């Protein structure tokens, strides 16, 4: 009986010893769990241990350099961004493991941002491993570019940008394109023909007329003709005489809005089809744009300044210089364009002026000898004089675009009301506001009611028209 009891006691002691050994092994395993150590690049730190270090191993000396000061102290310096592992031994066993991460110097970066941009107090600089994370917001895109440049110098290629831009970051351009063109044309040419029973004499200089099988075909240039007949003899006279003055006025007011730093463009006009010869005798169509176009890139600077790269363009079809392609008459495109970069404040305007074109063309064709005879030489010559003067002015106004309340905005169609038969046929009115005592819309510009009737101008289209700028 005593022997059996002793056996149980011995078994219990053995189990306790085994459990104690397992706990010690587990404790050592826990002690060997890597410790996290963050080290700023270019700076040093000293690690102190409570055991005597017999051996040290560093996985990468390119990121961290090490100096053993004593068996209980190790001096570490961060050399390059990255991470490495350091292992310590004591009495032949692993006594400690460190995961070392070399991070950028956030203090220096924060100091630089504050010194260069003291007003940007909402920029947060964080380190995530070997990268720099920027969060918060800045006041404009210029400061955003500066903050990113400073962060790139601290951690090249390892910057995470989570910054947003505060304030108004949309730009609207109000463009006015005004062009005045004056042309003067003078032409004088004479074609004649004499046809008899046994002779034919004709003059078709400058191709004012065409003679086919004894019949004269007139062109669009001929504006005076005459015929004289005597027996079998017929005399024809065709005169091209023209004096013309032309005046063209063009005004366009396009508006366009885009986000700061982005490019935008538009075209008010059209596209002309141009047949192009292809392979194997095929013809394909290429479209060339023309009209009033605008391309611009706007960047909102600090203090509400706007850096603007603008490219206005005005083009039109010119049939006077058309060319024939595969049997099709293709007009040329006359283009005026400008390209400039300016810096404006909100609401300021710059003008592109001095785009003046003055062309003069004189053309004289005559028959040698006969065309030199005084007075009679006019019958054997054709003369043309053309002068064209064009002046183009482009005015561009930049605005910081702000949201507006649509409930308080008016449209050009708000003041229109369909006229009644009496208004349309008897009074020639284009809309039916004459029957109402209250204007339909506030944007019609017809005046306020007086004595129960609306005061109307002579034309229904008089008054303020076009867009209205919100205040």
C-alpha cells in the first residue's frame, strides 16, 4: 500500500517538472519575439540590454550601421530608408531579436513646410515604413506642388499623397472675339467675237467666256453683254465690270469652365469634309474643323491669382482659294490664332490685339501688242484689283467659378410667350407679352408695367439679351 502511494507521488512530481520546463521554453520563445525599433535616417540611438551580449548579427549593414560599445550597449545609426533585422546572443543562445525600420526625418520635413508655407497649417506628415504619407488639405494647387516637392526630397519615389485642395478650384473664361473685315474689289475685262459667213474672230482673255462650236457660253463674271447683227455677220461684246465694297463684322462670346490644372477646349463652327485619295484608287473623307475655338489650361495660384495658358482661334472657309480634289471643289480654311501665357486676378481681363491683316492683289492680263494701244488696248486686256483689311481682337476675362442658386437664375427663353393671332397678324409682334399685365420672365428687358399695361419697345427683341453674370 505504501509503495503504491509513493509511486503516485513520484508521478505527480515528474508531471510538474515537465510542465515547468514547458513554461520555461515558452517563456524563452516569447522573449525571442522580435521587438520593433524605428530609427530616423541619419540619426543614432543606443540599445541597452539586461544581459551580457556575446555575439551580434545585422542582416543588412547598408540600411543600419552598428558599433558595440560594451557587452550591454549597442550603438545604431540609420543609413538608408528600409528595414533590417538584428539578432543578439548570450551564453550561446538567442537572447533578443529586433526588427529595425529606417524612416524619413519627419521633423525636418515638417519644419521645412512650416518655414516655406506658414499658412498651411492643415498638412499632416506621417511615416509608414520607408514611405511618407501626406494628409489633410492645402489652400491651392501651387502649395500642393511645393509640399509634394519637399516630400520627394525627403523620400524620393516613396510619397503617398492624400492631400486635397481647399477653396475654389474651378476657373471660367469669358471670351469675346471681335473681328472686322473690309474688302474692296475692282474688275474690268472685255471679251468680244465677230462671226461672219467665212471668218471668225474672238477674244476670250482671262476666260471670261467660253467658245464652243460657234456658241459663246457666259461665265458668272460677265455682267454686261451686247450683240450686233448685219446680214451673215454677228458681233458679240461681253464686259466684266465690277466695283464692290464689303464689310464683315463678327462677334462671339463663348464661355468655358474647367477644374484648376486641367485643359479644356471647345469649337463653335463645324467641320468641312475633305476627300483624300487612298490606296487602290479609293477615296476616303477627312474632316477639318473650322469656326471659333478656344483651348486653355488654367491653374489657380495663391491669393486668388490665375495662371492661364490660352489659345484662341478663328477660322472660316475661303472658297476664293478652293482647290479641286478628285473632282470635288474643296475650300481652303483661313485661320487666325494666338498662343499666350498670362497671370490674372479674379475678374481681370487681358486683350490680344494688333492682329491686323492687310492684303492687296493686282492682276492684269492683256494681249501683247494690242493690249498696249492707248484706249483701244482696254478691249484686249483684263484687270483686277482686290484689297482686304482685317482686324481681330480677343478679350479674355478669368473668373473663379462659384456655384450659384439656380432658382434665382434666368434664361433667355423665360420672357417668351406665344403670340395670339391678333398680335401676330395685326401688330406683327413676335411674342404675346402685350396681352399680359405682368412680364412673364425677369430677363426679357421689356420694362416694368405702367398703368396696367406693359411698356413695349418697337421690336420684341430689344433690351438686354444674352447671358447674365450672377452676382
